[in-house]
C-alpha cells in the first residue's frame, strides 16, 4: 500500500503541474475551456480521494501493530504480522489449535509423539489403536537403570 501511495503522490503532483501549465496556456491564448479544466480537476480530486483511503488503511495497520494485536500465539511463539497460522504449532491465529493434546489441550507440533506440557502420548494418525499401542510401548520401557530418569 505504501508503494501505491508513493506512486499516487507522484501522479498527483504531475497532474497539478500539468493543470497549472494548462491554465497558463489558456491565459496566454485567451481561450478558456472550462470543461477541460473541470475534467482535469476531477482527476486530481479522484487521486486525492484514493490517497485518503490508503492513509486510513495505513493508520489502522500501524495502530494494530502498536497495540500488539496477534504478536504471540497461545503456544508462546511469535507470530509475524499478517500471518494466518502459527509457524510453531500450526494453530490458526485467533482460532482453536489445529492439533492439540487430548489431555490438556496444549498445541502440538505435527511430528510430536508426546505432549511437551503433560507427557501424554499422541496417537499416530492413520493407525488403528495407535494411542493404546504407543502407551503400551511407553510403559514397557524399563527406566530403572537410566540416571536421567531418577
């Protein structure tokens, strides 16, 4: 939008210069054509109207950035302004998580096998009984000899 605004400002300046030149030539020749002047003025006014619209949109955009709208997802990851989804968890901005833990509701990455918040096993998609098999496998691991598990 800023690029369009800069282009419109340049066009407006050119049209105003042309309008002044046209007026000077009409004065020199003593031949005023009011309809031509009105047409040129209306074009300048239309450009100014579009500039006002763009300025209002830019003001709203800047105000939202200053207020901090959608700076962080509920998972804590920063969200780039204008994004529709969180890059960390895939959650739609302002919506419920796309993939969440069935136990605590925490957002989960697509390749997660366990919930980082509560430790619940994430069922594998497309497998029948995936959660039960994964829980059984997780429970069968003997961790008594692992010093990091004590």
